């Protein structure tokens, strides 16, 4: 949990590297409400038939949304919600139509872990021993374009973890569906990159992996994830004049971001911002990132963001997480009209 410095101090510390709030794009996509009365929908994925599924961090439920109908597919009783931990990331098996299987990232009694789950069955852990804490549990999980699972982890409240290659905390991990390290990983382990404080969302745009990261009391980050690279925490928060570390490709003051879920949609990255209570849109041209634009304001804390197979963008609010101001209909799953 980060201490909040004043906005003046934050801007003075990071100077021109901070992205000032931009005016919302004048032709923002229309938004419709798909579901109301949800409880911290943490991550959204999609089944082969186009139905959306999502995790709820605190209820431990995996839900399916078809049209406006919500059904509970599974309750992960093995998950132990507390603070920022609970049932977090979800990734759908490429063979779901045959194996009815998803992969989940969750907080258990003794650690954070990743498991293979045949819906209706019992989770089969494939990665265990990821340090847990009330704060900084990371939790992202996605299949990359390379066919491997990628997971984001937090430093579990111990900043030294981020620089320690012998722990899975404060890292981006890359591994097979059995939990084995991807064969070309840089350290012959599951670790792909390190020096992260608390990364949550991860996605790919034009061949590059991008992950969001919460800063401490100055600067939040968007990082281009590269094999074996060190992203600087705890020495660096935001851009840093030290060639041992990789600088973020974009950064914000803490009060404007709190970056969580991320998706690549219609040639732009969309990043949920729980502290900023908005979504940040970053146009992408090849490998060049444009100026962030503030969009989808007015929905409170936006945590989950996902590009749907029907050409829409889905958002999940996080106003019931103890830090928001819930509206009568919160939490909500929202969708653009394409």
C-alpha cells in the first residue's frame, strides 16, 4: 500500500516524465452496461464461443457472462482473499473446447500460486511458492503469442524481493502449461524480467510485451518487458538515470493512474486506472507509443480491461474493493459498442 505524497511534490520529483491528464478524446466510444452488482471483477477472458468469463477477487468465483446473463462457473475455495490478494488472473486453455480448462492466479493459505483448473474440478498447482502479503500480490496471467503462460508478480511488500533472482516475487514469469520454465528464458528459471514493485496487467502489441506497474509514492509505470532486463525497483521509481535499469515507456503520477488491467484494442493500448478512476488510451503505431489520453471517466475505479472477440472492449469496475465509492449498480462489467 503506497503512501501518498502531495501532487506538487510528486510532479516536482518526476518532472517532465509524468504524463499530465489529457483531455478525453472527443469521440470516445459509447459504453453499455452488461452486468451490475458484481464484486471486484479482477480479470476478464473469453471462451471460444465468445462468452466472457471473469474472476471476482473476494468472492473467489469464476463467472460467465452471455448477453446479460451471469452464471457462476466455479468457486475456487482454495483461494484466500485478504487485502489485494484472492482470486486474480485467469487465462483460457487454447484447447478449452476439448478440455474445459482454465489457468488461474490466486492467493492460497501460504503463497500466491498458479494452477490448472478443469471447471468443476480441483485446481492443480503448476507454480507455487510465489511470496504473498496483504499488498503487492501482482496477479496477472495471460497466454502470450508464443504459446507460453506469462504471469506478473508483486514484491509482496518486501522491496528486496524484486532484485533477488532466487524468488518469484517482483517478477514477470514465463512458463509452460506444466509450470516448467520456457526453454529460452534468460535465467534458466521461470523468471523473464525482474525489478518490479507490483505489476498486474500484461498484454502484447505488435510483437512487444507491455506490463503495468504500481509505483510507491511518486510514479506509476508502463514497461516494455524484455528478456533478462532489470526494471529498477527499489532503486528506481519511474524514469531513472542509471543504465543498469530499463526505464518505463510511459509514466504517470500516482494519483492519475494506479495501472491495473491492460489490453491492445484497435491500434491502442487501454490501461485501467484505479487511482485515476479512468482508462488511459495510448495509440500504437508500429513500435511507437503516442501520447496517453484519458478516456472512460465517470465509472470510478476501472480494474479489468479486455479486448473481446466480437470487436468490443470490455471493462470491469473495482469500486467495491474498499477504496472506491460504489454506485448503486457497482461493480459493473461494461462494454463499448465497437
